[in-house]
């Protein structure tokens, strides 16, 4: 068996290695994911069966736990778009999941314990970015499986009527929407020793600022926060734009404009991740 | 040939190896043209730095106790050198005994007398 | 005249060379102007009390820690600028066995590791695994410290790196295991051109292997010299002198450790074996014995000496 000359590693091999190791590190996670997909199948099948019997639903949900949406009831009663609902519900679950996914990617490897990772013959920043990229690929893979299962079940149970009417941006958003929360949290996970702390701290700070400015009647600050997060170019739009406009009937950003919003926020987060990966602090 | 190092001995290790080889030659456990263990073998066996073993073999070659055949190893030279080696060995043993004696405050005469007495008790004949 | 115990070991190419390496963590000084020089092909034993800066030094060499000031050259290149290229030729066994990969089996971890090193020799890795009795199919996180160490050693040695950085390589291993590791290191040194820098508390294990000694204390390099230099010049002198004998300041300066009890003196001093008896005699003490020191004894003396 021949042995090659030593030298630093090319990015392709690094990426492949990181993909494999992320996969291996989360064995239990894989089992949980599979269980989730199964639950999804059951829920959708059940959903289809019930609707096939023409029983109208009062907004009761039997799918896996999710944040309640005020428009869900409306969506259920609007049309025979159960297949789309299946997708949309899965989307919301996955978007939340995507936000927390970086914790899985970087488990037990906060900067003070990332010595092994950084001692490899790869530039530190490149190596961290490769890990983040591997997470993206894994996430897209999971999204594909979840949406694929959803569509399959819908097809099989004869509820796929609505799928054809979805716009391209809807389909795109299904996949790239969750990448925003993933990217956002990745900034924290790459850089911070106690990312959860920063997360809660950040939220707390926002809430505090918001409360104080309301109490002190300083409209500007609360308004600013609102715009940044929920405005027509806000973060929320970037994540859910087309989904909410086509499925929940909300007046949200869609189409080409949405794409612009998404790109803006993604660029911001990518810059954040690169900066985070370039930092050398006391524990790095 | 079995080469052993005494961990308690603080003399340079390469000297100890050399003495061991010489000892084997003198005592007769090493035949002429017998191969010495390779540097790698001896180093790993005795948990030694290969440079140390290398140094010992080099010095032995310089003294003519062993000879080297490129690619084949190190071998014991013709045993005509026994005479010289015995002499050397005796010197080493004597030096050690003298140092020990001095450390314990004994004189040369006291040491010689004690050696003779001990030899008697151990039934070792002179000129044997 | 105080003996100069920190030599720069020049005259040979250096595998590692630091210049005034300084690093602090907050207010804690971890390294203080360290001039470490590790000759190529040597087996350098780095000793020092806990917290002396040994692990920080090793971390600095793989660029896990950036110095506050000073330069680090590893294998002829800057450790920070040429980091990845240099690390491709380094085998590093850190002190810890906990680095977040506990869910992988040993086999998977070694496989993952092997992808990063073009020079990985799979046959050698297998042989090492067998010699070290690696438990392949258990999760790395579930292995005992000794078992984990064995895996780390395979990971470090299998690509035959030009430089091995070993931080307590035998930690957690039982006596047979420790012996086996030493055997493997000796064999490795004999069959691959390599430099080994070992940081350890168990100095007696390296009596046969070590040919350079470096001592750190409170972040400062208080000694660095070749084994032969050490053996030829550092001696334990036992002598007799009248009660209340006071040595000259010159003699005291040359010494590292001084013990006296009644008429007996037990010193560790720097000097030539032939010259010492007369030097003591000159001051009224009669030397009974001048003995060389092994690495362990020398280390203890060096770490005990007063340094200003």
C-alpha cells in the first residue's frame, strides 16, 4: 500500500470528512429523526383518511407538536390543499429544528474543547466553515426526506391536488427558508463558549429594550425591532415569506422580492459565520 | 547474545552496551562472525534511543570488537581480541570496586586483603 | 559562577525552535521568554511541575495557542503562518482524551483521522493497533483513559510524522502497557526519521530513550541540555567536612542542591568529575564519591534548585 507525501488537506476532502463525522457523531439523532419521519407518515396518513371521509375539521390538529398558527384553521377550511398543508407544517417544524441543529453539529466542541478539530492539518477557519457546510448538506438531506415523505403520503392518500399550484418560490423557500435560522445560530455556535447563554441573553435584552421603550413611550426602538424581524424585509419574511403567502394566505413577501430578502439575510449571516470562524480569543 | 542494561547504572548507556558485548566475547557466549541484534531490534527490545545503540556499535567497530557489513548488519570480530578484552573488562571491574571502596573509606590494601578473603570463602582459586 | 543550564543545542537542524516565547492567560503567566530548541532526530524530554507550562508549549507548537510575543518555528516553518502544512507532519497526543468524539467507535475515529493525513500508512496503523491492543469496536467515549491513549497513539504515529508531540503518552496505562508504548516508540524512532518531544512526569520511563532534557518551572525554561552534557557535568558529590564548614560562594553557586548532616555533605553540583575532588579539598572537604546522575535524579535536582 503506497504512502503519499505529507501536506495540508484539500477542501473537498475536508468537507467530505466533516460530513461523515457529523453523521457519525449524531447516531442517536439519526434514530430520533427516523422516528420523526415515521410519525409524520402516520400523521399525514391519518390526516388524509379523515379528510377523505369528508368530515370537516375544526382546526384540531393531529400532527406532531408545533407552534400554533392563527391561520391554520383558515388554511384547513380553505381548500383541498391538505398536501400543501402537510408540506407547510413540516416546513415549520423543520425551520425550528434547523435553528437548533447547530447545537447537534457542534456538541461538546465549544471553542475551549475544539482542540482536536483545530489541530488537524487544515486552516482553522476553513475547517470550521467545512463543518457548517456539512451541516447545511445534512439539513438539506433531512428536508428532502421529510418533504419527500410528505408528498408521497399525500399522493398515495389522494390528496395531492394542491401541489401543482405552488409557485417556484414556494418550493425554493421550503428548502432554503430553514437555512436562515441554521445560519444564524451557527454564528453563535462557532464563536461562543456558551451559545445558549448568548441566545437567552440576546432575547432577554431584546425583550427588555422592547419593554422599556414601550413604557417610556419611545416608539422608535420597538418599531425598529419589529421592522428588523417582522417587516417586509425582516428576518421572518426571509424564512417564511412564500410559505405564508401561498399557504396561510397572509400578505407576506413573495416572489422575486422574497428572494432578495433571503439573500440579504443569508449574506449577513454568512459574513457573521466567517467572522466568527476567524476570531482568536482566549479560549480559541 | 543477550544484551541487558542495568537501569540503576548511571554510566552512559552506549558504554554499557559496549561492555555487554565485550563481556559476551570474553565469556565466550559470542562466537566470531555472530551477528549482533540490529540497531532497531536492540533499541526496541531495551527501550533505547536508536542513536545510542548506533553510537555503541560505531565505537565497537572502531575498536575492532565488531565489524559491519553494509546491508547485512554488525558481526562479532575474530576472537583473537579476547586477550585485550579481558584486560579491559578487568579494568572496569577493578575501577568499580576501587570507587566503591573509596566511598566506604577503605584503602587499597584493605580492599585487596578483603578480596582475597572473599575468594577463599567463595572457593575461587587464584590463577583460575 | 552559576552554571549555564540552558543551552541552545546548536549545530544541528532544529525540529522546534522558539524565541522568547511568551504567553499569558489573563494575569496568569504561562510561558515566560522560553527559548526551546529541539534538535532534529532527538528524543527530547520536557519536564516540570504541574502548571509549569508544558502543555501550553505543546499547544503553541500546533498553533492552538498564539503567543503574546516571541517566535515559533516548527520543522523550519512558522507555526502560525504555515500551520496546516506543518501540522500535516506532526503527530500530536494531547493530555486529554475528551474532545467531543465520544460517540464514534475507535475504528471510526481512526478512520476519520486517517483521512486528514496523506502520508497515512494503513498497514502500519493496523500493526500499531494490534501491538497496542486497541479495542476497536467500543465507543471512544466509553474507553478507559489507557484504552483511549492507545487509540491516540495509533492516530499520532501511523502517518510517520517528522515530529511527535506527546503529552503524557503513557498516562492511564498499566505497567505492561507503558512498557509496550516505550517499546513501540523506540521501534518507531529506529524505523522512521522522527523527532520526539515528550512532556512527562514519569521520567524514569525515558531513561533509555531520552537524549535531551528540558525543564520548565513557572513558565520559564530553567534547563535545556543534552543527555551526555548532563551526565558528564552534573554530579552527586558525597563528602566529609568539619562541622560548621562553610563553602565559598563560588562553590555554592555551582551547586543545585545542598544537603548537610553532621560531617556529611550530599551535594548535586555542576562540574567535571576529575576536578571536583580537588575543588572541595581546596575548601577543606574530603570527597568520598562523585557519581553521575540519571535523568530522573537530574530532573529532581534541577527542579529543586534555586533560580533567580
